[in-house]
C-alpha cells in the first residue's frame, strides 16, 4: 500500500485544500501529515513547537510521514518543512510526488500573518521569503510533477493534478 500521490510545497501553496479536492475527484482518502502529528501528540503543532521544540516536532513528523508512506493509499499532504529532512526526501523516492509551487505574493495572501504556524510567528513575510528560497530546490528535487498554484482556483489545480495522476 502506498499513497496515490504526495503533495509537497511551501506554506500557502494549497497542499491541504488542493489535496482534499484531488482526493474527492479520484474517490480516495486524504491525509495531512500535520493532522497525523497533532493526533499522535494530542496537541496542536504550535504547542508542540513551544512546549517540546522544533527537534521534537521534526521527529514526530519523520515518524508520521514514514508510517503514511508505508500504509496510506490516498492523497497525502506533507507539512511545508518536511522535505528539510534528508531521510524524508529519500523516502519519497519511489512515490508519486507533486510539488505545488507558489510565489511569495500568493503565499503571503493565503497564509496571512501566520496564525497557527510557529515558524511564521515573527515577521511572516520575510520568514516566508526565506523559507521559499531555502526550500524550492528541495521541493523540486523530490517531485515528479510541478504544478503552479499562483492566481489559480482550487478546482483548476485539482483537475490538473488528477489528470497527471490518471495519465
């Protein structure tokens, strides 16, 4: 058992929203690694960051993603920073990975002031720019497909991804 597709991308790329739409189009389940982590930890991600630190969060993230890659058969959305882990990037190798690319202006509009996003709690625009610059090459390195999300509506993006997955 393996995911139909794994969605990666920066905060604000639309991984969860688009992933839900793609799963509905294909008639498969949807899972978000952040939700899996919160369920396992029994608390929201910001609390994990603040109470236990980023290293503890990343360990939970690695474990959640490894489990989902081995035992989930739908559309899986990964948290924006998941690809920072070399082991996670390597584990994505045999999977169908779709990179939802987003430009800074669109990401800022979608993320807002970073409520609920610990890494964006201070100066969200500058931090998001830094994260985009740092992570874009990593997203591209794990992806078999790249889909631009800027200025596009969810149904259009979901249709494109569903068509890629059916091809």
